[in-house]
C-alpha cells in the first residue's frame, strides 16, 4: 500500500488550498481514509476521517465548517478542500489508511493503531 499526499504550499490567511491523497495497492471503497496534521512542537491532530463504503466524514472541531473532504473512487484519490485558512492551520498534513472511523479516530495515542498506512506528508503554511 502506498499513500501519497500533494497540494501543500504557502497561502495567505483567509485563502484556500486543496490537498490530494492518492492511495494504491488497496480497494479504495473498502478502507477508511483520514487526514491528520502536525505543527512543530505539537501532537498530531485529527482533521477528518471518512468511513469505508458509505463515505461519511467526521471532522475535527478546529476545522469544522472550513474544511471539506471529497473522494474520487475511480482514481483512488481523497481531497481535502481547506477554506478560510488561518495561521494556526500551518502544519504538515498527512493522509492515512485505516479499517474504519471509530469514535477514537482522532485520539493522538491511538492514531497509529487505527490507521495502518501513512503518507509522507505535505507542508501547508498560512501567513498572517
């Protein structure tokens, strides 16, 4: 299984970015997909988790209403549309593959348990 993120970059506060995550070596419909982020000196934070099959997405509190996940099953790609970006959104953003989205999907100490495959990350920097 290979997971590759792209689309990061530098944007001004209030702007938008769209990240992409392409996963290969798996059946896209049969896995849950998560977005996470880690800022320097902070724990990795859960951004979103999209369930297998039904594609329901759960969002972390800090991004609700600003970030939206969509999925292209044909191309095994997950997108994270980020709007109204804030300087505190600056982080490395990671995509991960798991079996589903349990209630604990966002818990930092359980992320590696819930999600088996991780990408290398893409840097997002929001300037004030």
